[in-house]
């Protein structure tokens, strides 16, 4: 009777610059009987571990501490380039467009709001600024407010009068 | 065609959890007690309301109004904030607060007002300071690190990228211990801020509103997160993922059990 033995070995190591790397090796073999499962497992474990340990020493590119903070960001932060790219996330961009469309908002008015709050155009808003604008749009349209951490939907009309 | 809703089972929920974004509160719950995490996030048992929780939520909501008013550049006089506090205090949410008496309700309301006015007197935030963000929800894709998305809501981001988190506490916090206890949350916010803006945060601040007989505000400041702290956060997230995969939901008895909403369920748990 042929017995199939599948073994895999994986190792993940932390690296500087908030990164880590991982390498896995898997192997599948057939045994002619069940008597040598333990011996074959042990042999495979040693072979796989040795292989992974040898390869994982090659770290390849390791980011510095400044990587992603100064200069080139680690997470792509889109810069408006005059071709319609937005700095916020695609989800945020879609949500802003959806709110404008669903509530027939004046796009010029929303552009003005972005200028007034952040001194930036809509495509120039980063994720943090876009998040603030989206909450403001929810408040303006009286739509289902997003739950806040305190459990209450924001009720800004109570302070400072209506906007 | 009628869509059939999949029947709830803990196994299904665990599969969902592994695909969902991780928040600092989930990580905090996981670190505090894995069985509490199971009751809260896997079984979805409701958390009971309490006078202390209600006071904290109300004060938090009023501070949000104050921050929003500054963000919009409109005045927020104390009298209006106090009126908002009283109105929000009436809203107990889905689960009523188990007040022991009307007197307790009244004294808690007064305590909330008093905390607010003391905080507004003692805070280091100038009244004309325009925030960069209020109750900002952010999400970072950590797929390149082999981790789930990290998401969170930051109470306040001050100019210069200072991240602020509000807390209400019964005792005066020790600054070193407060930063240690909230490290996962604060480092998560730092990482989210960097992802959202492409810039390093200016630092973090814990603003404690302390519910003493004579209330006071305690502000604890810390510099930007170091590489070591971010590595600690990543290792914590790895531990969370592998622990949930293994269904490693064991109790961690300790001082926190005295205020755990799932104490009764925990005592019945037999492994």
C-alpha cells in the first residue's frame, strides 16, 4: 500500500523597517509502507529546515527606518498629477462621488468646502482629510451617520448653530 | 432568487473574523483575555451598560462636539456644551443604564458636567486651535506584512500631527503605566496616521478626565512611535491572527475580571 507523506516547513523572521520576510518549502512523497513514517518525517523535517534556514539568510531589500515616512512612502499615497488621480483611497473617492450623486449635491459647493476646511482641492485631500470631509457630507445630507467611538452619532447642530 | 443566510456557528464567525480588519480595541481585548474576546467578538454577546460607561460615552461625545466646532471655526460656549451634555446624557442607547437610584443618575450627570468644565479649563488645547481631524476613521492595508488590515477611529488629530485619545478614569493615571497600557492603541493610531498622510505623527497624547471628588485633567504626552513599538504591534497582530486560527480562546484571570461583563459566562466555561 502506497502512503502519501506531505511535509512543509515555514519560517518568518522580523526585519528592520517594520518589515518581515517568510519562506516556506513543501514536499510530497510516497512511502511503501507505514513502518517508516517517523523516520521519513524526521529526515524530511531536517532537510526542509536546513533548506529554509539556508535561503532565508538572503534578506533581499530591507527598508530603512525612514522608508515610507520621508521620501517615497511605503503605502502608495497617490499624488494628484493633473490626470485626475486622488490622494485619498479609492474607497473614499467612490464614497464622496456617491454622496454627491445620491444627494444631488453641488460639486462646486463640495470643492469649496474642501478649500474652506483644508485649503486643498478634493483630489488633494489625503486619507485623513477625506475621512473628515466624508463625515461632514454625511452630516450635511442627514444620512445614516457613521457610528462614532463613543457610540453616539455626532450631533454638531447643538453647538455653534446650523452650518 | 432568495438568498439563504448562512447559519451562525462559531466556526463561521471565526472565518469571518480572520478576513475582517483588526481594530486596536479588538487587539486590546485579545491581549487582556482571549475568552472575553471569544464572548465579545465570536459569540457577539452584548456588553452590559453601566453608569461609568455611560458617563464616559457622554463626556466623549461632548468633547467631539467641541472639537468639531473648532474644526468648523464656530464658537462653542461652555453653556451650550453643558446643554449638549445633558441632552446626550438622556440618551442611554439600546441598553438602559442600570441606575441604582434616581440619586445616582443625578450625581453622575453632575459629575459629567463637572468633568467637562474642569477639562476645558485645564486642557492644553487652545480654544482657537483648528484640529486636523476629529473622530477620524482610518484603515491601513498591511497585506505586504502578511497581516490583516488595521482600522481605527482617532478622537482628535491636532496641528503638527499630534494624536489625542480621551479617557475617563476613576484614579489619577501614572504617566509611564498609562502609556504602557495603551501602547497597542497609540501605536496603531500612529501607524494609521502615517498611512493616511504619508507623514510621521508629531506625537501622541492621552487626555485623562479623572473622576475624583475634585475632578482634574491629566495630559500624558509621548514622542512618535519608534520602530521597536511598531514591530511590537506587528508581532501582536501576528499573535492575534495565529491565535484566532488556532481557536486559542482561554481565560486570563486577573484584576480585570472584577469589571468584566462576561464574568458569569466565564465561570461556566469548561474548556
